[in-house]
């Protein structure tokens, strides 16, 4: 994941939100793989939302609130240069970008996860990924509003912004930009990585 952003010409510096106790391991990996753009570490929070906020506050300590920030999941290691560039381009056009892909599966609303009588047309929905790209000022505003309004445990920037009444814009993602969450995801990741090499 770090290598993808290290290699991209439009990325000037990297801040990683890191679990407590893993800082030295992360810095060792950065040194081993020549990740020279890694400048700062921020502590992980109790929730994904708090972790993102911690990262934003670390950026605020060192950069102008006018700077552009890309928020990316560390467990999306196959993000491509094209996805990063597409998100930046969407941000330049619309003031923000959320990486997303079309939904290929049939989708249904359910209250109990066991049954449904309401299909959501797949042409009307997307599945979001990262990176998400916004001005630091906008992201700090969103997290400040979350505190004021009691919005918590919303790790996705897109969810937070839409809860605050903001319109979001989508940039193209990829099925290969997977998020490693389950053991099955690790198997898919390894297969994609093998194909890439």
C-alpha cells in the first residue's frame, strides 16, 4: 500500500495512522522498501472514524488546511496508479472524490438479514472503495460536525459526508482494489498479487 503512494508523482508525503505498538515495525518496513515519503505517524483510535480524525489532526500540525488529502485503507494493497490519478482528477473537477465501482450483484433491503421484499436496482447503487480525496479543511469540518451532532463510528468519509447533507462524487475504482478483511480476501489478494507479478 505504501509503495503505491510512494511511486505516484502527485503524492508529496504520507501520514500513517498506526496501531499502538506497531510503530517500529511500520518504520522498519518503510526503511526496507524505501518509502521516503512517509513523514509522520498518528495513533490509531477506538474507532475507524477516530483513527481518521487522528490522522487529519496530525496533518493539520504540519500542513495548511488548504492542502489536498487522500484517505486510503491500509488493507487495500493493490490500489493502482490509475485509481489514485482518477480520484485526484475527480477531486479537481468536483471538490471531492470517493472511489467506487458499479454493483454487479442483485441487492436487497433487509431488516433481519434473513428475508426481504424490496430489491434495490443495481444500476442505482455503487460500492465504495478508497482513496477518498478532499481538502483538509473540508475533512476537519466534517469531523467537527460529527462531534457536534453525535455521529460516531462512521469510518467511511462518504458516509459521514452524506449524513451531514453533502453531495459526493465518484471516481472509478476496480474489483482488484480489494479490502482485505476476511481469510477469503487473503486468498484473492495472493492470487491477484501473483498475477500482477
